[in-house]
C-alpha cells in the first residue's frame, strides 16, 4: 500500500509541474494547464478516498 500512495503522490506532483510548465510556456491559449490541474484534483480526491477506504477496511492500521 505504501507504494501505491507514493506513486499517486508522485503523480500529483508531476501534474502540478506540468501545469506550471504549461502556464509559463504555452501562449496559444490552449486548455492544457486546466486539464493538468483537473488531473491533479482527481488524483488528490482519489487518494483521499483510497486512504479513507483503506483505513475503514483495515488495510492501514491505526496508531495508538
């Protein structure tokens, strides 16, 4: 599970980086930055739901 969470976090950071790149370099008025940010939001929500479901089903033990 640690690898899945790490991979999704890296995907979020990569999406933020590509959005920043498109913001700085893309002058044609395309929607690539918006799409990259939408991917980031989708990955963030999916990670949150995955972590909540994993905790609920006992995949991630709680700490006392």
